[in-house]
C-alpha cells in the first residue's frame, strides 16, 4: 500500500485509556508518512489537553462535558449546562472540520469525540472509531451507526455495533511493551535494585494510584506478610496515596517491599516481574498480553458499565489471568498472589495464554484501515 500524505483529526480522551491509544495511532500515521498532518480535538480541562502536547501534537479543546450520574446540587447545575455545551461544541467542531479539511476523522472514545465525529460524518468525511473495552462506551455506541469502520479489541462486539463495520485490531500500546528475554529480566532486576534470588511481584496502581490495591498491601503487611518469604514486591502506590503510604511504611523494616508513586521504566518493571497485580483498564490488559505476563486483575467498580470486569474476564476465560473482586481484595488479594507466584508451571501457562491474545501491531492494523477508508 502507498501511504500518501493525509490530514487526520483524532478526537477523544478523558482518561489515559483513551489518550494513549490515540497517540499511538498518531505516531503510526506519522511513521508511515512523516508529512501527515494531525490535529487532536479534546475536552477543555481534561487530561488530553496536557498529555497530547507533551507527545508533540497540537490539540484544540471543546467545551463539551459529560452528564454526572451522582445526584448532588453541583452535578445537577453542571448537567443543566450540558446541552448548551454540546451545541457550542458541535458548532466549533463544524468550524474546525471546515478549516482543517481532514481526509479522515478518528474517534477513540470519551465524550469529547462525540461532536467531532458526529459533524464529520454529517459532512461526508470517512470516520473510524476505536473501542478499547470489552463493553463498548456510550459515546462509541452512539456513533456506531454513523461511522464507516469500528476497530475493536475484544470478540463479541457485534452486540454493540453493526457486524459489517467491525475490524478486530486490538488496542494500540507503547512499542516498548513486548515479550522480554532473560537479559531484559536481568536489566530490570538490576535497574530496580531487586534480589535476583527471589520471585518478583509488580503491583500497578496507576499514576494516581488505587486505594483498593494499597489497602490490600497494607492489610497484608499488618498481618505479617504471610507467604512472602521468597517474595519481593515493586509497589506503585500512586502520587495521590504516596504520602499516606510513606507514613504507613515509616519504621517498618521490610527491605523486600519497594514502594513508589511512579514507575518511569515500566518496560523494565514488566521484564523483572514474575506476576502482576493490576486494575483491568483496556490499555493495561493489552500491555500485559503483549508482554506475555501472568496477572491478577482487580477490576475497578467505579467505571461505566463495569467494563473493567468485561476486560478481565476475556483473559480469565482463556486461563490467561485471575480475577479478584474489588470488595474481596483487602482480605484475599495477597493470599491469591503468594499462592500463585510459587506455581511456576501455572505462571508460564498463563503468560503464554496471554501472549496468544496479544495484538502487538494494533496501531498498524488501524492505520491500514484508515487508508482503506480514504
């Protein structure tokens, strides 16, 4: 295929699970043709307005806002404003499309993508959406009938979208996520100052952290770390919880537990790990599959349509992961982890099964679909 120079608008965001796949798609578009012009469109005040420029791309913010489900006076006032913000966002999106003149519009989910994709489809521009989760988000479900193509990461998405529009692509991930060699493992252990004689557990709480995963670790520590004799833990507690975890760990002589708010070299952290504990956001699940790692997922209950459980179960059904419910985690999570990490045959089997589910060139598949539509 000839990758001619194109003009692409990429819209969506709100969370890293939407933003990082969008940036991966943009990077791939630039890789196949460095002259391609890309404009991001996000929501004012949301994470994408910071993360996208940091990745080297221009972004324009719309005043769009989502409906708040929790009934508080502040949310009621905000919800009253939503239709007016939507109308303004639709007008702005139309003007952006007219001025930028894109060859294609790409939506990655999140309410910021709704006005842009809606107006692009209305103006006859080819449109593609990418759905990261096993349970489709509201915005993408709404756009499904309007767009030309829908790239998905899970089987069975026909219950949300027209079957003839679905392309099974997987989720775009960071290119440094891949199966690791023994040399990679050695480098990871050395980089993080770990003991090569021990089993290594990586706990990923995300950049802000996970209260449930942190409470689970604290409960295990307070119980005397049962089953942890051969274990070493790299624990990402998140910047929101770092101060509290620091105070909790102060005075405790636990050299086999390394806690940090942020993991800079996530590739080396993955490489050193025998087992991972993580939430089951779409990007995390896809990266774990790409690395071929055994994992215990603790789906967040605080997400729309419980989509993290759907993501995790896609691996659990293939014996590629274990699921522990959020409510059960403080009492059960580390008991499950310490029991599993000594079972080398099970860890190896889970890792191989996860790797079989990986789509390492998802961004490439999506870019091929972009050019097919154009």
